[in-house]
């Protein structure tokens, strides 16, 4: 009975819009689903070019050489004359030698040293999150820093200073469980997100002006667990506008929930891919079926969806002007949220739960 009532409510609170639909595929890349705005931004500047088959391979690991190449492109470096950096695994004439040598000369990278004291670069190795922090800070001479605590980045870590600088600059926020995971490999799409935030403040994750309560402890993370760096700037903006409305109403701000975030992003992508607009997915069923499939448990739950709105402020305004959507946003039993946005048709999803 409870489920049927919720589904009825979900049907009532759907937002329709007559705004024209716009296809928003990232720079012609055939396989980009997430972070289209960030990837389009970098592609438009010639910083990323993708592969010959028209793909970007967003989920593939970004290599150390690829990261260096993107930074040099952004800096407009065309003269690669530089002294031999002395790496044992990269000699004159090898692929990428000139770029690596120039990056060393510019102070962007310094390479690795093995236990025998031998210097090498390891060009095809995946870039880690800690290494990413270091090359962005060194490459762009970022200085502003306060000590930002991540549970897995001790003061003794060689990456501590670099990670703190990126966090201070709102280029990274880490995972939802207050870890940074500096040794994790970085994907191409996530490196693009960090680069876009570095180069354009519009992509940065802004702090919500009203302090939020400390998140509840999360279980031991799995490799698939989403994290704050996995929240697009558009989705973060939806949370900011949503929580601003809740604070005005005297309610506590909502917190991102990792599994629910996965569910909401999946719902928006599913609507865009399968060209439908409904709370009931032909692929995943009802919002509650979908939440359960992602391991989400709750005492209360709800969903808002919208289509066609071009930015976060517009869609939250529309939801607030709709009584049903407004009730979901201002429901004092809801404590956590997942937000999904897909630019192909501008599909928006808010999934709410009360724990």
C-alpha cells in the first residue's frame, strides 16, 4: 500500500517543459556520457583530442604521458627543445621523449627513482590521484593552501601538500568517506574534470554557504563507490540550490548518499538513452526498485524528475513552483539525496531518502 501511494505521488509530481530539446554530445565523442561540459570545454581548447575512431575512452586510465601531453597543449608549448632528463626508459627518438623532456625542464614533472637510485619516467603507467595532484600543482604553480585532512593522507605523505592545495582551490573534494585515495588510478574523464576545474572556476565544486551536518559513517568503500569528485559541477549546483531552499524553510541540508547518487545518475542516463520521461523505467522499474538494486535502504523515499531545463537554477526553480516537487524538496523526513543530470535532452533526477 505504501509503495503504491509513493508511486502515485511520483506520477503527480513529474515536471514537463516545452523547452526545445538539445543534443549535447561531448565534442562529437561517441562514448562520453558523464562530464560532457568539462570534456567539451577541454576539447574546444584543443587540450584533449580523443581517438581516431571518434571515442574518448572516458573510463580508461589516463597514462602519465597522456597527462603531460594535455598540460603542454594547454600551455601552448610548441618548441620541445630541452636537455635530456636522463630517464633510463625514455631515450631520444622514443615516443613522447620530447614532451617529457620539456615537461621536466618546465618543472611539471620529475620522474621516478627506483631503489638503486636510477631515474625513470614510466610513460605508459596509469597516473594516480596523488601524482595528478602533484603535476597540476607543480605545472601551474598553485600556492594557496590550508591543511586539509583526508583520513588516508598523513602529514608524512609526499602528496599531502599538493592534495591540500587542490582541496583549498575547490578542485577536489575527495570521496564521501573523507578519504582521497592517492594511490588509486585516475580515469581519463576524471583527469579531464580536474583540469577543467583548474582552468575555469565555473567548474569548481563550491562550498555551500550554510554548514552541513557531519555525514554519517559510511561502510568500507568498494572500487565502484562514487565520490564527491564524481559529482559534476551541474549536479553539485542542484544540491546547492536545493539546500538553500531547505535552509530558508528552517530544514537541515541534504547530504549526498553514494549509492543513491549512482541510482539518480543511472536514471537520467536511462531516460536519455531510451528516450522516455517517466518515473517508471522500462529498464530498472520504479524508483524504489532501482534504489533497492543499488543497495539503498530507507524509511521514506521520493523522486523528482524534469526534462529540458538548461541549468541547475532553472530546474530547481521549476520544482519549487510545483507543489508536489516542492513537498519532496522540503520534506523534513528526507536526509539524503542523489542527483543525476544527462545533457542529451537535459534530463534531471533527484532521488530522496530518509534514513
